[in-house]
């Protein structure tokens, strides 16, 4: 009960019917209050027996109700500046500045928009105009290229934060669905033969179709299975608890990805990630590579199998084995250089992101597809953007334990042939 006594003649406050707390209606604020019209001017008292005044009142009431029905519905939208995007999308915007912002030329960006238009285009509605395809793609590409937080993406393009986040996921999903089958796939037989010739011409190692490498992408600590994503090497280097997921990729001689495996926890070794990948399952079943004649080159952290070729890892190596390791290192450099350009071109791979863990594979896959598009079209990358790969490899506890007998014999024969054919260098000396 209120402590204030009602004076004589003062009306009782109206209350909400059925409310046990008897809250006064005057204290309830709803969203309708913000849209309520201005208070109407009180009309003078009318004599009920005055027919003309009654007709005037009816006419005024009818006119007021008809005018309110004629008002159009309006959707409130926060006014944001799109000056930066309008400047970038103009025809006279410098090509160098456009390339610096989006990591690709304007012509490549146009090709990307045309390929995604059918999947990301939206229609105008009665309440608002749809965001153009070019702006949708630009939001995603700029976010991947810079790694800037969503609040800065929102400020640049004049869109809401949640809208930007939704656009990024939609465009990445479209890239993964439409463009990955076209630009990121395992080489067919003619392409594989060409890859083998190019690798053998530069290193002397026969039958190589690609080089494999695994990198780590930092993430925010997940809510479940935290220990599985803990990255010990990054934690020791940064002196700060770090979590990551893995990105395994096979790279061809032209620096493009032919296979990727994304999303396994960062505590797993390179060998564990490889054995979990679809590439290993297909190769082990003989569905991908002819065993013993086609090879993927990896580092010492990978197992030696009948299709994965790795350097000698034991101590007291012979001259032949040292020379073989030197050539394998040259082949692996193709993969490390490709990953360095991938992370340098798409800076979002270097930072922890707001994207949820279940959405990250689509985002990372889109980065790999965009990398292939840029490499295929000959897009140059600024050397200052190059990213150094640190603490990505994890060597097994016992390298000899994972070696295959078939792979071991094939590697010994290759090392012997390299030395006697004059391909073995002396850089290791």
C-alpha cells in the first residue's frame, strides 16, 4: 500500500485488471508509447440538443480517422555513412588502393561477383532496398583480407554489425558451395602427370603431385572440449594461453591448393590430422593415388607411407640421405610459401575471430578458394603482407615407428638415384 493518503475528492488511480500488485497504468511503459501521436486539443463542451454541433463533431472525427489510415508504414533504420564504400566502388578509384583494400584487382573482384550473384542476390522489399551484390561480396572480402572486427566493418560499409556478420557467413557459404568444386579439387590424370613433370624438373624426385603442410588458426577458447583445442607451442611462444584449429592443405607446383582438411583441434599432431582426413582415407583405399608411383611430400612430422614421402629423421645420416633431404626441403618449400601467402593475403587467419567454431570451416575454406583464384589469375601480393609461419609443425615422438616398409624402400631407391643422376646438391655441406 502507498504511504500517501488520498485527499477528499481526489480520484482513485486506475490499475491493471487482474494484477495482484495493482500497478498503476501510468507507470507502465510499452513500445506503443514511443509511437503515440501528440495529445489532441480538448474540444469545447457540446450541447447534446444542438444538432449542428453534433454533425460537426462527427465530421471532424471521420476526417481525423481517414487521415490516420492514409499514413504509410515506415521502418526505422539508423543513418550510417557509406562514403568509404561509395568511393571504393566508383570507377575513378585508384587500382592500387583497391588492390590494397581487397587483395585483388578490380577485374578479379568483378569475376567473383558475377560467379556469386545468383547465390547471394536478394530482392527489394516494401520496407527497404536490398543490399547490392557487389557490396555484399565486398563486406566479406574486406573482412577476410583485413581481419578487422565487425564494428569496423560496419563503420566502413554503413551497415549494421549483425548484418555484416550475416553477409560474411552467407558469402563464405556460397564460395564453398559454388566455387570450391571449380577452383579447389584434386588433379585429374592429365593434370597429375603435368604436376609430376614440373616437380621432377626442379628437384629430380619422380612421381610427386603435391606438397602437404598443416598450419594452426587461432581461436577464442571454446565452451566445450577446451583441452582438445589447447595449443602448447603457441602458448609457450606468446606466454599466453592459446587455442587453435588446424588447416591441412596439399599444394601443387603452381602454389594452389588441391586438397584441404579444416577444423580438427589444435592439440592434434600433423600425423593425427592426416589420418583423420578424407585424403588419407581415399588414398589408403586406393581410390586416389596409385600406391608406390604417386607421392605427396611432407615434413618430418608426417608418417612415411606408400604415398606420403618424408625426409630422413634419424641421426647420423649418410651423404645420400642428406642430399635427399635437401631436395625434399625444396619441394616442401612450395607448400610453406603457399601458406605464407594465404595467411598474408587473408589476415583474418592470423587473428582470433568472432566467428563461431562451427562456422569457421566455411570461412577458412573460402579463404583457400579465394587464394586459388588470386594465384590462378596471377594476382601479385604485397611483400610487406607476407606472414611468417611459426610453430606449426609437431614432430612425432618416434619417427621410425610410423615408417612404412614399402615407403622406406622407395625412398632409399630415390635417394640412390638422385645421387647417381647428379641431382643431389651440396648445400647441406
